[in-house]
C-alpha cells in the first residue's frame, strides 16, 4: 500500500511522492523529503542560483530564499 499524501501539507511538489528524492528539502515548502541526503553548507552564490530558478526554499539546507508578501 502506498502511503497517502499528508492532507495537512498542501504542497504538491513531486519530491514528496518519491521514495528516493534526489534532494534533502522540498523547494516549494522546505520540508525534508529525504533525510538520507546530507545537509549542505551553501554559499550565497548557490542560493542566488536557486532563487533564479524560483525555488522558495533551498533544496540543500532548507533555508527560505524567497519571502512571501
Ligand atoms: Zn513540499
Ligand atoms: Zn542552501
């Protein structure tokens, strides 16, 4: 049986549906999707790149990159 999607989490990013997500954090909600992926020490450059790709959260460290209104 597949685990049902957590209804309290409105995030529909497909990383949540993967059993082996390639990233530690979801770029849309910042929740950990794969604890096996180690936390990274990111540089400002990496965060700037992620921001340009419209990631709200960094997939490597989970830091919020874009603050909402
Ligand atoms: Zn998410
Ligand atoms: Zn980061």
